[in-house]
C-alpha cells in the first residue's frame, strides 16, 4: 500500500506544480536546454503526463513567464506614482536576476498572455492614477520599454557583438595591447567606456559597466523627465 501511495503522490500533478518545476529546472540548466522530456524526468513522470497541464513547450514557457510576473511586487500607490513605478521596476529586475533565463523567455513571446497584458496594464494604470493623460502615459510606456521588465541593452557589455570579438584577454599585457589597438581605431568609445570601473562578474546583461548603477541612473532620468512633462501638461499634439 505504501508503494502505491508513493506512486500516486509522484504522478499527482497540476499546472502550477509543472510550471514551478520548469522554472527551477531552467534556473539550473537554462531555457534552451529545457525540454518536455527533461522536465518529465525531473518530475519522475512520463512526458505524456505533462501534456494534461501544458499544451506544448510554448505554453510551458508562457506559464513560466507568469510565474516570474507573480514574483514581482504589486504596485503600491500610497507613496505616489514615481516611487510606485521605481519600486516595481527594481522588483522586476530582482526577479530577472534570480532567473537569468527570464529575459530571453519574455522577449521570445510572440503573443502577449493575459498575465503579461495584466502586468503592462498595471503600469499604465499607475501612470493614469497619478494624473497622467492617456497621451503622456502612452509615450512614457514606450520610453520605459524593457525597463518595465527590469532589463536594458547596455552599450559597453558586448551584447551587440559575438563574445569572441569583445572578450577582454585574461593576460594584463594582452589586455593593454587590445585597448591600445581599440584606442587607435575608436578613441572616443574607449575614452568613455573606460572612464568608470567595470564589473568583473556577469550581470543581467553580461560583463560590462556597473549594471545596477547604470540601470538605476537611466531609470531615474526617465522618471524625472516623466515628472517634468506631467507638470508641464505636455501633449504630443
């Protein structure tokens, strides 16, 4: 009887358990390596058992994105729209730092799911509740872009080029030679790219500038600009 109970316990799945297991597995092996077969092995079930809860891998990834969204703090309007937006964006960033595959999953979605639409709607609602006109809210949502999800494309991290072309040599002499060569070809880029210390560890977007500082710096610039436009009664007309 105990063996039968153990078998029954193992195979008793629901959609939430499948999605949470998929998130944990993606944290371990990455989103590209995740497959229905590999997830089934992790849950100790046959692959067909998963299809009772998710239609296919696309549906699985949609659900995984929903799990990530639920980890993001809900909007708090008591302290005003600016603080509410800033806190939520940084909460989203923390979620993506916990799940390094999440950015790829979010960007790969062709059709917004209800959870994604609800998340975006809550941002628009925060601006509208703060007194923004629909016109201004429309444009500030565009300006926020990926920052709504806690990520941006950075300038000096090499994401625009193959890693082999931009990785710094480990040897200090070779590194100095590389920078000297780049300084001859691209002096202005080297001047500003080396003006501040760089992170040694990988960040959300890859090795480069102080990722968190640059993210918050740009976010605060945007929020300050939004506030000025709002106070001026700005309109796109």
